[in-house]
């Protein structure tokens, strides 16, 4: 079968990979038919990041912790890329009871067992079971290369999913797979940044610093509006993203001119919730200083420089909370999908390019906000086992 393979910056191609098989009775095989590009994939696609990160790690320009997360040679091709998909179940092991052949499911980007202490604490992206089995020892995931395990990327014809009853979440009736193309990562990342703090502060005001994690910032702005936030202010310097944020119901604030991000006049004490998606230390500090007493800021970007400054005294003054860390998608995925099903939240408005699956090598590196690939699902009714 073919797998979309990242070779090096500017070069993606289909490469052959053996079809996966069911290895354990709790495995499933799925066929992705909608795949979205995670914001983080822009890093190896658009910057000479492998070489630059190696040099940065050696010279101290990049925080050494980054090396412990992604390895000393990050993003070196070739590896199967892509870790957001909606798929059809094509085969299940004898102990799988929660999903059946033909079911349409969302596959979380990180592999997790569902039963270890980390998983039970809701930290499925930190699953101890799957991380221990991955060569890097810290992360088991689709689409991040061999240090994160043998799982491969999601732009592929067949994917082996272990712990299938735990991992796979069925799409609710009536939800368009294209709408929730990013539910396996970025859309749920945005959800965890706005739903819990807004649930505790109904009608609260929300600030989104956008532009770095492009789709996450926009999903967060749209979800905040849909969740009934009193005010949603979206700050960015990208015209196309500002238009999307406005269409999603946010008030937009254009950063412009040479001063760029420093130009946004953040008034301290205005926001209950902040989402930092600019991936800049400055954005992080502005977001934290903008919080009202008791406010919560979730940082969803990457902060690669060593010693990113955090205004702790400002946070002390406002009893602010800063939440960081990779997104543990699986525990919150059912709630997000139910919300999309009942509210009709139009997440697809963030999608800036829908392309044919076959064109993946040509389009996956496109400089666009959010790319979604699709192909027709299979007609599996004939092969589904009666139950
Ligand atoms: Zn991702
Ligand atoms: Zn686990």
C-alpha cells in the first residue's frame, strides 16, 4: 500500500509500505478517507527544521528539552506524515467489541492504552504503556517518524490501531466527516483550551493570540463563540486568518506594521480565558497579562527557545493559571463530537483548502491555513459481519 512520505523540506511522495495486519486480538485496522494537516506539520514542511533544530540543540538556541521530546535528529525524513484523520473500520480483532467493520471513527493522534495510570488521569498523550514501547521512550504517535513507534502516518490506505475499543471514537450520526477532519488533534486541542475554563466561567471573555498554530487559534475562537463566551477577541497579523475568525463571530484585531505583535494594546485584567496560539514568547506574555483575576491561559504553540520568559509576578497578582502541554485528545473527543453534532459548529470554515487524496504529495506542503484531503469511503456493507 502507499503512504504519504515526508522525504525532506519541499519533497513529499507516495512510498510503498507493507499492509498492516491485526497483531493482537484488541487491534483494529482502519482506512482513513479524510485527513487534515496538523498545524505542527508546517514546521518540517516549511522550514529547514531538521538541520536548524540539530544546530539549535547543539548551540543552545533551542531548549534541550525539545531534544528529549522529538529526539536529537527531529523530523528527519523519510517518514510517514499526517496524524489527523477520519477513517472506516475495515477489520477488528476477536476481542474488539466497541467498534465494527464499516463504522466511521476518529483516530486520536497519540496512541494510548486507556488503562495505565497516566491514561486514567486523562493524560492519554503521555500513556506509559505505548511510550515505553516506542524507540524514543516518550511518545507513541502516528505521523511523527520512527522514534514515536512503527505506526506510520495517517495519509495511508490502512492503519493498525491497537487498543481499538479505547482508541477509536465513532462519529455521531449526521456529522460530516469533513467538518471534524481535525478532531483527532487540532480541533480537540482548541476545545481543551476553551471548554473547561468557559464551563467554570459562563459567558466569560476570551482572548485568542493567533497565527502560529494557525487552525488551533481559529478553532478556539469559533468554539468560544459557539460556547457562549461574552466576548471573543482574536489577534493576528494574517489577513486570511483574520477573515476566518471574523466569519466565526470573533472580534478581530489586526497586528500590522513593523512592530507586529508588540502593537496589540492588551489591557491588563480584561479576559477570563486566553488561548496562546501565536507560538511566540511575546504572545504568551501578552496573553497572561491580559487575564482577569482567576483567569486561565492555555498555551497551544511551540516555544522552542530556551528559557521562555513567563511574567510570574503578573500571574501572582491575578492568581492566573497557565496550562501547557501536548493535547490528550482521547478523553475529551466524545464530548467535542457530541457538541459538534448538537450545535452544528461549522469547524470546516477553518479549512482553507480541500484537495483530492491522490494529490497529497503535491498539496500537503501548500502554504495555506488548513488543508484537508479526502476520497470516497468504501462500501463496506457487503463485507460487514452480521451482529
Ligand atoms: Zn499535531
Ligand atoms: Zn496508557
